[in-house]
C-alpha cells in the first residue's frame, strides 16, 4: 500500500469509527455514553493528525479537489477546543456529513488500490 493509500484509508477508518460510535444515538444519548463519546473524541484526534499529513501531500490534494481536506484537518479544533466541546455540532457533523465523506474516501481508496 502506498503512503497515499494509507492516508486515505486511515482517514476513512477513523471517520467510519466515529460514525459507528455515534450510531443511532440522539445528542443526549451520545453525550451520556461516556465510552462512545471518549472514543469519538479520540477518533477526531486521529482525523486531525491524518488530515494534517494529507495537507502535506500535493498528489492527494490535486486528485481529490471535491474533498475539503483543510476543513477535515481542522474538525477537532472546530468542535473540541479549549472553549469546550460543541456537542451538537459534533453530533450533526457525524450524522450528516460523515456518510458522504466515507463514501468518497472509500471509493478513492478502492480506486487507487484497485480493490486490493
């Protein structure tokens, strides 16, 4: 697997994990489920790290203009920061934007990996 494939798959993997941790929980259930919430926060730290690495990879950026990697690299700062956690924003992002992003990333990874 190339470095680019690893980055795309890693990003997909942690976005997928965050989606699974939230599952069908409403905002209140998500916040009260300490294990799922903590695991989701960790996933956001990994998404930030991988996103920052992707921003250094010109080829990924050029080949995926429809994916806002800069925003992805800043998700954690946007929703989890020194001011606290934007629980509603975090929950909405995961439920509304992550499914689309997951499909795009998985398709790109499979395409670059020829399904292997």
